[in-house]
C-alpha cells in the first residue's frame, strides 16, 4: 500500500499532464464514475457531510487499525473529489490521517478552481475524514487502557 505522500505525488503527477482545466474536470468526473456506489444502508443522515452544497455521504470503518472510507455523492464532480481524498487517506491509521498534510489539493490547483461552495465542501470532506480519524484514535486509546 502506498503511503499518503506517495498517493498524493501520484495524483500530482497524473494532473501535471492535464494543463487545461476542462481536461482536469473531465478526469475528476471519470474518477467519480469509477467509484462503486455506496450501499444504501450507509446513505443515512449521520453519514451526510455538513457544509456541502450537494449531498455527500461518507462512511468510515476501522479494520485492523486502518480506516477504510467509502463515499458517494449526488454530484459527479464532488464524487470525483471525494474519490481523490479516499485514494489518499483510505487504508491508513488514524494517526497517519491526523498527521497528513494534504498538499496535493493546492498542488493540482483544485481549491482555487472550485466554486466557493464546492471549495467549502472540499474542506468539509477533509474535516469529516479527520474527525473519523480522531474518533477512532480516541477509541483505540480507550480500548488499550481497558
């Protein structure tokens, strides 16, 4: 499994070949289309991300000390963006996720090319993924004490 840094560098490399923003959006849409639909049982109010204009569901499960994220959105560009975040953060420990500097977002110009509402949504997705990591990290510490 790639490290968080390696995954980000791969994404930066993939986007570096796409100089036109229409091509980049098309690629993000392609990534979104490749994400498996989220099981209906996870499309709950509690999994909806606050702060996103479109509906985004994010589910997280801790397996063997690593967090696996699954997500879906009713907006195809947003689904592509969450797929990038999942690619970088899924399969890592809560601490690795909490410590991660998500520099790829700035490097590929994502935040500056999104509308203000989508940009806020991106920040909300990152925040929610970190909140899951924080919750799992706290749970691990409690379990270790008992």
